[in-house]
């Protein structure tokens, strides 16, 4: 598979220096930028999927006319998170 290049990126010298200071041993600035780009693409993809699921959930709730208050949801989450803690204490 062929690779493609990204457009040249102009940044302030301070940002370049900060990025270079964060490089791991043997890591190049190009590798750092590529990794950052990949992570940001994945983050945005996950955000888009989250929004799609949220809108679908909203539509399903409207259709079924079943809603839960924020307090109910938060209580259920508290219960879920408390359960493993109780088991760990035993």
C-alpha cells in the first residue's frame, strides 16, 4: 500500500520545542506528529459514534415515551460502581 504525505505544518517555535522535549528516546518528531494525528482521528471518530448513539437513544426514548431522571441514572451508576468496591473489601 502506498503512503501519503500530510501538508507541511507551520507552528510557533515554542510549540516545536515543547514537542521535541516530549520525544521518547529514539522517537522522531515525525513519528510523534503521526501518533498525535492517529490518536486525534480515533478520538473524533469515537466522539461522533457517541453522538450517533446518544441521538438514537433519544429517538428511542421519544418513541417509547420512557424517560429516566438524571437522579435515577446517577443512582444506578453509583450502585454499579459501589458493587465492585464492596466485593474488594471482603
